[in-house]
């Protein structure tokens, strides 16, 4: 039986370079806040910031975690992200391979409880 804390989330963020992406991924693993982080290839983001149209090359990250670990994930991203206002979007996973979803829950479970 899955508890609300074990609900799997997909957290999305973009960072300016691969070095930042790998540093963030490492910190998430060290804290057991994420079961998996996909560091994707560079993409171009186009957005409006402070009234100006901006274009930047960024590295997307797909972070697999649980509801119970979301606050830690957000805190780490905010602490390590170089942007003033980083993108942090969490999407609940409505369905997925049960074994995989259980693996995410197991990998992020706080063993000290």
C-alpha cells in the first residue's frame, strides 16, 4: 500500500550548464532526496524576464523523488541554483510501472525513521 508520502513526483528544473547540473544531481543523491536524476542535453529556452525577451542555453533535469522528499529537493535546488528565480515544477506521477514507482519510494525513504 502506497502512502501519500510515497507518491512519486517528477521535478523539473533547468540550469545554465552541465557542471551545475552534475553538482545538483550529486547533492540530491547524497541527501537521498532523489532516486534518479536525468541530466539531459542542452536546449534553448526563450522566456520573458523583467520585461525583456531572453534566450539562453540550458540543461534540463528530470528528478524522480517522492512527496515526502519534495521540500528537500526544492531546498537543494534553491541553495545550489545560480538563478534568482529557478524553475522548480513538481508533477505527480499518476501512473507508472509499479516496480519502478516502488523503487523510487525505496531509494528515497528515510531509513532513520
